[in-house]
C-alpha cells in the first residue's frame, strides 16, 4: 500500500490527538440524504420526484409539487455493529439508538385558479399554480458508534510520548498529551531533556481499546417551492446544520507476561466534544419533459460552520519500583478543560436527477451527486498561520472528487398501498494516488407506504456496510504501527406518520 505512513496518520481518529485536522473536515463534510421513510426507502433518490419534505435538503424545487399541506414526523431506530480485528483477535460490538430523523410542516401559499366572473363561468388560469412553504428538520449524518478491540502486539504508547517530549523541558510539555505521561511517571528525562520509558519498541504488551461516539448533523431548513404551469418547478431553501459530536475513548496496556520488571499496566482516557452550527443555500429546479419524464437539478453552496471543541484527558499507570516493593498507581489529569473555536467550510454539491413514470404502475428514478471533498477548508483565528496552511494542504492532497449514485423505484400495489426499493453507492473520498483507506459505501433499502384520506404511514428499512482502519495511537517514528481493521454494518428502521390538510386535489395518494 503506497505511502504507508500517510495512511496511518490519516485514519479517522487516534488516541490523544486533539488538534483540529483534515479528519474533522471530512467528518463534517460527509452527509447522506435524510428525511422521510418514503425518501430513504428509494435510496434517497428524490431530486426529480418532489412532494416530500426531504427535498428541502436535496432539491427544494420538490416543494412546488405539493397539492396539500402536510405535517409529518419520522422516528428512527438504528442498530450498528462492528467487527474489529486487532493483533489476530476479532471483537464484535453493537449499539442501538433511537432518534428523530425528520420533523416538518408544509403549507400552501397560493391557489392555482382565480375566479373573475363566476356567473359567466370564466376564470383566469394563472401560470403560477402553487407557491408552497416548508419548515422543519432533516437528519443528515449519524455519529453513533461503538468500537472495541484487544490483542497482544509489539510496541507501546510510551513510544509516542517519548518522541513528543524529547528536547522539551517538563514545564513546556502538552498538558493534554505527553505532559500526562510525564506526570504519571510513564516517561522520565535526563539532564538534556531526552526522555525514556521502562518499555521499549520491541516489548510485546496486551492492548485494549474502546471508542464510543454519538451525535449527528441535523439540518434546520426553511424553503419555498413554486409550481409554474405544472411544467417547471423551482425552489430554494436556507439550511442551518447543527453539529453535535461526542467521543469517549479508553485505551489500556497490560504487561501480563512480565516483559518488564517495573511496568504493570496503564490506562488513558480521553473525552472530546464538538458543537456548532452553520448556514448554506440550496437551489433547485424540476422540469417535466413529458407526462412520463422529469429532470431535476440542484446546487448546494458551501456550508460555513462555526465549531467549538472541548476536550479533556486522564492517564493512570501502575508501576513496581524496586525500592518500594509493591505496585503503586500514579495518576495525572490536565489542570483544566481544553476549549478551542474555529471555522469549517464544507464543499459545494451538485445533484442531477431523472424520473420516469410508468402509468398506473409507479416510477423509477436515478440521481447522481458530485462533491469535491478536497475543497473543504478550515480557518483558525488564533492558531499559527502555517498550521492552518498545513491542515488545508492535507485536505487538498488526501481527498478527491466523489461521485455518488442513488437509484429507486416505487410500485403501486393497490389504490392505497405502495412498495419501494432503493440503492445508494458512495465512492471513497480519499485520493487513491495517496491513500486507499476506505472502499465505496453501499446502502440497500426497501419500504412500503399506506395512504388513506388525510393520513399516511411510510416505513423503510436500510442496510449499509463499510470498512475503515483505525489506530489507537500514532508514533512519529516507530517500527510498530497499531492498526485495527473495522467492518461496520448498520440496520435502520424508519417510520413516517403524516397528516394532510388544505387539500387542493381529490387524490388519496402522495402528491
């Protein structure tokens, strides 16, 4: 694998690294179509379909297709599993979460006809048929995850702390990183500020690691959609993404086979949270080529997000010094909680979609999305300008254009029933010339819908799998690299309940 060192530094997260990096830019730039069960059951390929609240976060022109007001909410149940291989040992974990995926309301702002002389049965047929408005939330990213792995490998996290500390007086060590190792007596120095540890790079110790993360990107949207002569639909929405990410890690090393006479075990705990909000604008059109065919086009501006990181740490060692003749535990914590604020600009997006109706049978739809992850940029007000340039250079070098494809179909089973299938293919954001970390992500989905009078109920199930590498810590110069190979699967059950009002059509099926 090319540029092996770069690979390990790029992987999603590493223990005891709190500095803002290209990893954060990728995390908050990676989103999926969110919203209702109907949209997700056809793979999120709703850009040319319209008349669904999810279009506020994809193609807001779909608002113009509504013929009745609607109030809806969508609860979500997620089951995530992880199979982690580390040091020849595989560990399986699972996590269940219940969330709100969508909540919104759409109301009609303009009637399509205007009567001028009812006695003569004459009316002016206006070209603008509908002007509709929508407001609510769609969940676009889910950070709920739990990973555990353990195994015996060569090397120790003490290598990292020694490398970071070398040449630095103890008073200048990082209080959230190598300074903790020094205070807990894991590392020590000589008169030239060269640091050492009782463990060395060739010692084999048992390692275990637990990572638990949660949070989401939930977008508050306010949009308007216009129906022009039932031929052209166009719309715009203002998006306010709200970011919430929490991560807790526990890393342990144990010398169970007695490779060292002093070191017994250590524990490193870190907690990390990110919160913030931003703003973007989405523009879209849907054009009816004929009664059977529609085309959709949407543009998403870059999202500017203000973020604040809060982090803390804890390190504990158990050592047996000869002059003490017993195991003694030493602990260290930072003197305060770390807080840092910065800005992130995520890439723009372009979405092209197509729809083909099959009379009295349903429809099939396809959608292509383009996003350049390498165009994300971070801005640090108080940081060194050179570091900002370094981070943005890493983003540009490591990430690439991604082309995502979504396919879906809906079939009319009976007057009140619909059945649906969907598929999503999400290409890797990593530039293969630099690193090949993550294979494409694939999402399979299906669902059904029931519509009667002013009530509707939709349900969808989706399954996705992907593979990622993870390292519990990274050394600057080490013959050993600790790598866990994680295979993730996610099962999602989503339900949408909707109530309709202000009906302007007698249809009892979706608009």
